[in-house]
């Protein structure tokens, strides 16, 4: 297969691209695990672009494939013409703008001439619409910047229009709106009132044309829009219909209202590629969870009362009725909170009616959806609550109306996928079923979910794939590009005849044994060693139990990046150091332990989540008999994220040591990234010498 990979692909990279491409053309929902450091992003780009440019539902359908290729070639032809035309148009308008600054240089000059001509010149310049669209999503904007950077280095760079989407929070140029606590509402209020200077149609059109000229990451897209004094959010929305590749973060992809606001459609001619897929279920939940503080509820009730009193002569009777229902709801929710010191309570949305009385949910929802109520009431509350001359931020009680709208929709339209948690200080709406919000995405022609640490994949599929789409699922895992002899993998099951099982009750007695083992093993490691433990409490316990180390040590604090910088500096200065860190912390998630900075990773214990966490228990209970698998998957995905930091490229080498006998249990071994345990065996009397020999061979 021809994927036009930027360099000669390794066998595992070729296999990954082939599997993704075949899943896309077959219309599947694919889960693809490929370790960090294997060129995964480039593989996703090349497989996705082959699907985009070749077309055809299935490879054997020659007629459809041929017509699909022809349609995309026609799009590229029109695109090339429009890019040339757009560049000329922008140059002309820039020249005219300079002349307008000195009106005497233009005969018959009149104000607004440039704005009028912009629409005329660009009337057809954004009309190139692709026959298919590839949507690429990742967790953070920095990862999307990397995607765009890698895309520009491939042979596909000239065969697509890449548009990067982001929220108004990430893109807003208006100082006052950007300082607001609720940028979305502040933007709407400004645009519907005096108007935003960055939303001038001509400037937005000019900026959108600039976004179509070359692939731009978010930071470069914002700079391009600033040059035209135009809003990056609305410029990207204007450019979107002409884009064949769309890059956007999880929250934008996973939120129905966000997609709708941007005009992003997901349909049969769309393929969705989701990178860093191990974060997917958590990202879905964070997009749909909601919190309303006690202070916010009280402020909303007060603000609504004042609003109704202030405008009572101007409000229509239907509006008065809806506002009365809304006020009754807010008061009831506030009253539902337990007293100070009380126990947090769980309420099923279907039972919420018994708690809040006879609130007409549909009346409230209709009021929010079919009027500008949120913006009007928010604006009123903001003006009445903020002191004169105070910075332009939205008070919590105003921000809460958007949350209240979401709560009403969830309770009325999708009660079984949510639970309500009422605590003395806040009310929380918790998504317990991540599959339902994924349903709109499964309407795409195909979906590919990729990541370095998807294992255990079966549990992830059960968590995010709607039942109706389960027949479309396919999965594949790929080995690392590194040779097998460059990874030393062992499991420490015992020390001095004592079996190491770091359960909560055994840690106090066993951490001194673990500390002695770590000291003896780490002294043989050249470069950096990283020790991961389940929690900050465990970090303190291990610190207190550790004997004096023979190498410099760094203990992670809340600022993981700073700890890593100190760790790096010590390796650079003295050649060796040990970093003690928390799994699922800053160090485990986003830091690159390549080469001398990560010659050994020690995974101490299994980082099971806090069993007292009410949100965890809600989601666990919702899954019924599969709840235990859900909890285990969270723990082992964190383990895999930590151990996946060790090997970053083909010529790297490292040791991975699992410190807990439970890692040898068959069920747990299947939950680990298989490339890290395929040659693993228990640590024995001879293993320390084997570890020394491993480093001698590869130094």
C-alpha cells in the first residue's frame, strides 16, 4: 500500500497504517494501540489522507473508488485556483486599505468602500467544498500543534486544507470578554448588543481566507487573524466548509452544542481520528459533568427575583410563567443541599422531581432554547452584582444559568445517563454512561481511536461504544519499533522471602523492603531512574521508609514539570539521578523520559483509584457486574502510561520493573501493555547481575 510516509516505515508502522486505512474504508470503529515513540501521529496522518484522497466505501468497489478519487481531484483543482485568487484578492484589499487611510488618494472615496468590496471579491473564494472530510482530534492544543507540524512535513501537505478549531476561551481577542468567567455568554451579550469590533464581516472573511492558504496550528491561526483584526473563532467557522482536514481538541469534538455552534457536521462522508485515546472516556465525562455551588444557586435565586421585579411591567405572561418556574427550580435545588456537615446524597434524575416539586422541565428548557434569556438575565445580574468600576468578570450567579440550562436538559432528555450528587456546598451533575454522548460521532463513516496505552482495550470499548454500533468495532495492538533485547522487563514478587503485595494494609510494613530493593537496583542504572507510586500519600510513606540513596534524588511535588527539570539538571551535571513521582500525575502524563533521562522505570504498586470517591462509585455501580473491570482498567491504564515513558525511539533502551506480585496474576498481565511484558519474568537471585549485563551491552 502507498501511504507516502515521510521516511522508510518500520514494519510495525506499516502494519498500523494498513490497519487504520482498512478500518476507514470499511466504515469501522477501530481501536489501535501503538506505543509512544513509534511515529503514531505520522501513521494516523498518512492512513487518514489516503482514505481522504482515494475515496470509495470498500477497496473492491472500483467504480466508487474511481469516482471518489475524481471528486477529490476536482476539489484540489478548485482549491488551487481559489488559493491563487485569494492571495491576489488579499493583496489588492491590503493595498486599498492603505489608500483608504489617506482618502484623498482615491477618487470618489466613501466610508466603508473596502468592507463592501471584500464581500464582492470573496463571493466565490470560499466555495470549494471537499467531497469528504477528515476530522483529527487530540486532548490538548499543544498536541494539535504537533499534528499540524507533522502534517506539514508529509507529502500530503499540499493536498488538503487544514483548519484548526478551538473554543472562544482559547481564541478570543477582546480584552473584556476574555477576562469574563463565562466567555461564551459574554461574547453573545457583546455581539447581540453594541457588537464586537473583531467580528466585522469583511475582516472575518479576509482572515478566513488566510486560514485556507496553508496548514496552521492554533497559535499561527490566531496571529493570522490578528493581522486582519478579526476573531479567530468566527474566521475558522467561516473557513470550515472549505476544509478537508479539521483539527480540534476533545471538548469541541465531544460537545454537541460546540459542534453545532461551529457548524461541524459528522456524517457518512466524514472520518474521525481520535489520538491519545486513553483519555477518551474521561474527556467525555468532563465535557458533560456540571457543578453548581451553593453560592451560585443562592445568587441565581436573588438575581431572578430582582430581574422579575425590575421588568415586571414589560414581561409577557408566558415569560413570567417560565421565570416563575425557573425561580422555583433554583430555590428547590438550593433547598435540596444537605445542611453543613451533612452527608453527600445521590439522586437519580428521574427522582429529582420528587425533590424539587412540580417544576415543568419542558417549560424551562423551551424558555432557554427559544429566547435570549440567558444572555439577558446574565447581563442584568452582572450589572447588579458587580461593583461600579470593578474588572469585567461575570459573577458566579450569572454563570450558573448556563449550567442550569444543561441540568434541565439532562434531567428531562437523558435521565438514565446522569446522576445528581448533592453536597452541603454544591450540586453536581455526573455523567455515568459515556456511550450516549458518543452516539453522534458513530454517525461518521468511520472512526479510528488510537493511543499508546489503550489497554485494557475490551473495557474501553465497553465504556465508549454505543451498543447499536458494537458490530462495527475492530481492534489491533502493535509492538514497539525497538528491538526486544533493548527492553529489560521483570516483576519483583518478593524481597527476602516476603511476598510483595502493596495493598493498603500492607504498605507500612513492606515499603522499607521495597526501599532497600530500589536502592540496590538503582545503583546499577546509568542515567535516570524513575520510580512511580500510586499517590502522594504513598510518596510520603516511601520517602520516610527509604534508606539513604547512593544517587541524587528528586521527589515530585504538585508542579511535576519543575521536578523533572531538576531531575534533568542533576543527570546533566553528575550523570545519574532518581525521580520519585506519582502515577497519573504531571510527570506520568506529558514528560518525555528519552535516552539517558529514563534508563529504568520502577512501577511500585497498582494505582487503584480512591474507593471512597463518590463519582467513581456512581460510574462503577452504573456498570453493574462490569464495574470492577472499570476500576481495574483505570488503574492499569495509569500503569501503562507510566511504563510507556521508558522507550521513546528505535535506538533507546531501558529497564521496566513492576514492584508488586499482583502484576504476575494472569488477569492483570492481560491488562498491561503487551510489549512491556512479552519477555517479562519474576525477579530472582540472578536478576541483579542480568540487569548489570543489560546495561553493559547497550552503553
